[in-house]
C-alpha cells in the first residue's frame, strides 16, 4: 500500500501544516470553546502513515498547549502488520509517546471493538462528546 510508511505520514503533516496551519484551522476553535481544557485524547493507528501524521500532530499540540495533558492511544491490529511496519516500530513508540503525557500502544486489538465500546459508553452516558 502506498500510505503505509510512518515517515510518509510525517511528511504529509509537515506539508499540510505549511500550507494551512492545521492547529488553527482544525483544533483551536474547539479548544477555545472549552473553559478549562484539562486534556486531549487522541486515537490513532500507531505504525502506519496515520501514526506518523498523528505523531507530528501531537508534537504540534504539545508545543502549542504545553500545560494540557495529552493521552494517545496507538492502535495496531496484528492482521494488518506488514514487514514495513515491523521494522518501523521504534519511531511509533518514541515519537507518539514522548510528547504525550500517557501513551497506550494496543497490539492485536481490533479497532472495531474499541469504537464499539466507545459508542456504547457514549450511548449509556459515560462519556460526553462535544
């Protein structure tokens, strides 16, 4: 697949961030709506290009909001792991984990189950999504 490399996602973020300031366009409006933002949770696949994109996004968030807690959930399904991602595993943990306050790397956890549990929690009223 052409969008499998961790570095490719980092390059995409840097290119898009030069053209459009992504935090100003996508995140700042939501952050300004919060009276006292305590933290941000980010769910991403960890070891493909979206993981690289998220690593750069988390680093930009850390630079902009240095006092805000960032919890990152890095998801990886064993069925979709390729040789490229196995060799590319160390950047995922270090680049996603270092700017985050807490980094959870979930291996072998099917993504659809996590989203099912989150949807169930929202419907039951355990989490509020704005």
